């Protein structure tokens, strides 16, 4: 069976510090990978998606970047965090190809920037 | 911009009652999905309805889709306290080729025992 792991679960960081959130998927190959951000009381905003190693598409201009160094690993990074980067970050995967199907989400990483 | 918009934003009912949540969207879709999120957790997929389907059932869940009105509804019958969560609709607003879903802001459902 497929599983998705996301860490750390919670993170408190000062403004200007770097960020690295990691996500790995097990039990499947060539998944589509996604990073979403959820602000308090709001829906999910798609930040990045990837259809393969080294292939990253960004949905919104921002202070964050993403990388996919391995097939089932997706990393969200920032060199210098802003207060506005606070939020709940969710990694997700879906099966490659075909029409849009089900997304499988990790448990999320709550980031607080002080 | 937001593709799906859920209504109401919050819903409070008693255990045993039915809960109905609505979703409206703006562009043509291949399918529409509903997800559930317990507080502070990740989202869990509930049900997917394709654009050529009008109604779908899964256990106590019933989803309808009206593509002419660009709207969908999620009905939870005989609600339980454990159904307390936020519910989101999601559509493939880009035509589905990239597998990108656009989520609404969600309906927060509270089921009181």
C-alpha cells in the first residue's frame, strides 16, 4: 500500500531564517507531487507541483522554492522566511497520467514564523 | 482565483440529522471531488463524481452534480459526532491534464452529540 510521510509536523522559525520541509512517498512510482498551503480558515492554495524528477512548476510567485531530487521525494524550501509564510503546509501525491484523480495528502506541517 | 466555493461556511447540527453542503464552481470540469479534513490534519478523499454523472453514493454520503448550474452538493445522512470536520470541494479547473485541483474554502461541520 502507498504511504506519504511529511515532516516536521510543527516548526517555529524566526523571520529571515531558512526553511526545509520534506515529503516522501512509498509504495508507488512516478507520482505527481504537490505542495499546498492552507492559511487559517481558508482553502488550499497550490504552491508547486511536479510530474517528474527535476520538473517543478510554480503556481504563485512567492518566497518559497521546491525541489524533487528523487522520484518520491519533494522538498519545500526558503532561504529567508517572512511572517506571511506562516501556515499549514500539505504535501500530496496523485497517480501520473490520465484525468485528474484522487489526491493523497500527508498529515501537514504547521509553520509559525515569528 | 478560487474555483470552488462551499456554502455554508459553517454548519452546526445534532447527531442523527442530515448535513447538506453545497459547492459552486466557475469553469468547465472533468470531475469534482469532495475531501474531509479533521482539525489540524491532512485531507482525506471522500468521493469523486465525473462530469457525465449526476449522482453518486458512498455509504452515508450522497453527491450530486449539476453541470448546467456549475454546482454540487454533498449530503451526509444520519450524521455522527465523528463527522465533525471541514469539508472541501475540489475541481480540476485547468482541464485536468496536469492533475491540478483547485479547492474551495470549505464548510466547517459541527455535529453535536
